[in-house]
C-alpha cells in the first residue's frame, strides 16, 4: 500500500466505517424486534399492516388485563416498601442488609424494580425472580420464628412433660424423697445438689429471656424482620396469578412484563424498530454499494502498483546477481469479493497478495548444478517457499529501492 495514494486509502477506510455503522444499526433494530415477547396466538402485523377487528378486540382485552395486574403488582410492592422504610431504620436490618439474601436485602432490590424494564435483562434479576426470592425468605423467617418459639416452650413450658423446667422440678422432687433428715452427710449432699439446681435454674431463666423476654431477644429480632406485613398467602396469590397469566399467553413468567410492553407497542403502532427497519436496510444497501466501489477503486490502484513493482524489481534483480529470475506481485480477491467486501479492521479492502519468485526454465546455472530439488523449483513459486535466504534478501533490497520505506508494511 506504500505506492497507493493516501487519499484513496482514507476514502476507503471512511466509507468502510460508514458501512459498519449502518450494518450495526440494522442488526440492532432486528435484535429489538426479535426481543419482543408476544403471545404465540397473536398474529404479528408486518410493516404497514394492521389488525382486523377480532384481533384488535383480543389485543385490547389482553392489554386491559395486564394493566390491571400491573396495578396490583405495583400496589403490592408499594405496600411492602412502605413497611420496608420502617424496617430500614431498625438497627437489625442495617446490620443484615449486606451478605446473603436476607429479607431487607431482597426488599432493597425490589425497591429499585419497575414493572417494565429494559429488554434483555436476565431472568435472575427480573421482578418475578425477586418475588420468588421474597417468598422463600419469608418462608425461611417464618420457619425460624416457629423454631425459636418451640425452643422457648421446650425450656419454660410447665405444661409440656418434655420441657426443661418440668425436668428440673422432677429432679427436685426426687431429691426430696432421698432423705427426711435435717442434718447429716446425706442431707448436706442433697442441699449442695439443690444449690447447683438453683444455679441451673438461674441460667435457664437467662436463656429463656435471651430467646423471648426483651427487646433484643431472638424472637423479638425475628418478629422485627417479619414486621413488613407480608403473609405467605398474599405472596403465593401474587405468584400463582402471575404464572397463570404467563401460561395463558404461552410465555415464560419472567417475560410477562415485556410481553405487556410489546402488546402496547403493537396496539399503538409504536414498534419503532418495525417502522424504521426498511429505511435502515436501504441505508445499509447504499453503504454497501459505496464500500464496494471504494474497494474496487483501492484494488485498481493496488493492481497498478503491483504491476509497476513487479516490473521494476525484476529489472533490478540481474544487477543483484539474480540473472534469469523475475519477481511478480499476484493480486487476488478475498472470499466475498466486491459483492460482499471484507470489512474487518485488521486490513483494508478485499485484496490478498502473493509474492512470486520465477526462474527461467533454461537457467544454465541451475542445470549445471545437477541439484534435482533445486531444478524442481525451476519455474518458481511463492517466494517464502522457493526462495533461499540470499534470494529473499536481494528481493527485499530491490523492493526497498523501488518503494522506499515499504519493507515491513502490510497490504
């Protein structure tokens, strides 16, 4: 390319970037259309088309139904977050909002969610996924609260034969039956045991208060986490209706909000990508034609340079001791040619180049050597395959003489 004018190369490079931009834009529009989530039963209108009366009535019914469900979901989330603001101010939630998916951290994610979000969001971060996490965490906290209450009852319930307090009282009664004396070694040992039981009872009361009986007890902490007014019945009802609507439309529940948005776009005729895609495709075709012409102009210039370089280098080679040897620059097109020109950034244009070193068949020096392998290369070929290191060095010197600064540049 050292022999090709900078103007030709810069123009081709500029037009290539314009084509790449047009191509990228068209494919983005197509991806937007492909990302629409629509019920399989809905016959999608094409550009310039519309819906018949029956389709329009069905579409309006679906949108109304999803509008009502959206209102219900947003009311549900707002109700939770109203309670969540109180939970945020609590010291416990502040200490637990980071780390695993605790109820406060899940609600923090819910606070940032909308019904309809940017398309392409992963299922794991969708609103439906967060509601599923919320349900599992509420179930977990409820189970923890039941376990804590069971532990408290097992310690302190006087009506449970398995509780610690009943077991402690049974031990005392058994000790009373051991001796009726008011003195003596046996009496002293029983009294010592009663004192130890008193210490056990004191520790038992402290343990019970740690579970329930103060503002920072285990049960109080769990009840504070549950103070959002969330019930399993309410969450289960929301999720069940969500799944039911998704099945009705034949889509994934994670995609229901985007289906709602796509239906609205279809009804309003506001599918932007659908409306502007034909214009974008036409712009891409024009950009491709322009790029093809620029590549052809660049190729013609390269062919002229290659022809002149071949002749000039071949004229110099005899002076460098390579009599009977000629140099040829052979141009060929990449796959796709001018109709589908290569637009990668690693090289410019559609051309591939081979450098050939050709020997005359009657080269007396080659015949005189009697070297069969050398003789087999008599007609020559690609210089990297048939040229010796000395021949390559001389060819490079000749090229540098004809095109100063060209050694090391790429075509």
